[in-house]
């Protein structure tokens, strides 16, 4: 609504299947103030596409996959959305969702739309203000046989009690899950998740140990939360946001670690979703003291701020931060770092090959952990609460909770 854009205006999709594009109209428009230009908003995220189609009463929703707007290849869709899936238990039996949710390839979409007389760049068509959805005059018959079972997974939580104001809490998060056993690739079906996200869990444990070695305990309580089922849709952190162990209006912030770079130290660091909260000012000061520069998302179109567990805290109003290694290697040129990052994204992300290797350089992981440890020590000794910046979608939720 803040962009005055509604593709469903005047449209009745009840009982119908909608075909939608991933990302926002602003993507690749060349206009940085159109939506947020190439920076994805939550409205461009695939999860939102599902949610909005369901709110509109659609029977089904299919997202057209394109590698650049989605920020990952079709192989990631195949590995991430194949096989059994986990969902948080829903008292309504998930009847509020569409009966069918899924993706189709760009080539399949072109054939489907061509049969309805739609040819050419349909992305450009949909980007124009006033675009009206086009009926495809097709019928779709789909049958499912679902086998449902109920099970329990666990978040793992520990607390280091504060010395002065223990009823105030700073939370560190990292997700301990990956995809388990899935589609074999080159004979290997075990999706290990060494970078995504054993790296974050390793950092979480190292930071926890560092707090126990402090000569002076922080004034506030420090919480270490290893969450489950991030790869299934931020389920563990989402559950915590809905059922917090510690009151959210006394939770200072969430500091998240996910898929830390395995290519050594960099002279820059990345703040995911730069521009959201005043936590970024503290990070910038710590980074500057280490001679590091700060930059925003390397691929702002990927919507990284909505893709890890800090977002579950942001949605309920808690200022949340996620940082990672940058591009400027301390030991190699930028092309070398670019090559390794591209190699991981194209061939190892959500694949069995994301596994431990003695060739990994964890120095950059250590650097990020140290920054977050120093940030936590600072926040743990203060009496004020960091806030969201003007324009953040999460500012109003925080203001409402803090006024109680």
C-alpha cells in the first residue's frame, strides 16, 4: 500500500490459479525510487507472493522463476522445494493457504503465456503502473496425495544472566538445520550445510564461550538461540517470535549469523538490509576501529534481509542485525573473491557439496564473530534500547510494544 500499487485491484481470483513474477516492479527498471529500485522489498519475496494470493482467495499460485530476480538458479528451487516439508502447527489446519503453491520455469511460463497470445517481455508489461492482469483462458487440474505426520523439532537456548539488569535481553541467533538427505548430486545425497549454517553455529558457540571468559559480566542478560527449520521458512525463529521466552519489549536486539564467508578476511563487511536500524551505527564504529569499511548488500535484489532468522525478530518489532564478510579480500584481489562467491552461489548453495574442507579459510568468520561479540558487549552494558530508522516497516511495531 505504501507504493500505491495493487495488481489485484478489481480482480476476482477465487477458485483460480494466479501466475506471478518474483521480485518487485522496480527491479531492473533503472529507477532507484520506483519501489526500491533493485533492492527487493518484502512484497517481492516469494513468501509474500504466496501469502497475498491466499488472502485474495486464489486456489493456486505459481511463481515464474528467473535466476537474476530470484537471485538463485532453478536448481535451488528443485533442491529446496522437493520432498517433505515442515510447517508450524496451525490450529486452522493451514486452510488459509492456497491449495497449491509452486514455481514454474521461465521457459514453461513463456509457452503458457504464448498460448494466451502474450509474447515478448511480459516482465516489462507487469512493471507499468496500471497494469491489468491478463486471463490465460486455461484450465488446470491437479491432484495431490499428502501424507501428514506431526513431529517436534527444537530450538536450543541458553542464557548468560546479566549482572545489573538481568530482565533485559540481547539475543544471538544462528540456525542449526540444513536440508538433510535429498536429491542426489554426483552420487551424494547428504546436504551437509557446512557454510550454511555450521559456520553461524560455530560462531554462536565461540561467542558464548567468550562471554564466560570476561572478567566483568555484562549488565544485561545474553541469550544464545540456535533455531531449527530456517531452511523450511524461518520456522524456529518464527515460533520464537510468536512464543517468546523473554518479553519482546525487554529484548534489546537480535544479532544473527548465517552462512559466513569461507574465503578469509576482507577489508570490508556487509550489513544486510542496510538502512534499517541504528544498530548499524555501532557496527560501523567497531568496523572503523578495525580499519574495515561497511557496505550494503552485495546483491540487493536477493532480499537478503527477509531470508534469515533476524527477519522473524524484525517482523515482531525487535531491532535485528545480520552482517557478513565483504568483497575486498585482505590477501587477494576482488576478482578472486568474486570468483569464490560466484562458485558457492552457483554450485554449492543448498547442494550436497556445501561440506567441510580443510582448505576453508575461517579467518573471515572469526572477524564477523569478533565484531558481533564486541557489539554485544557494548549493548550489554548500556541502558538504552536501539531503535529502527525512520521509514523502516518495523518501526511502528516496536514503538507500540515499548509504550506498554
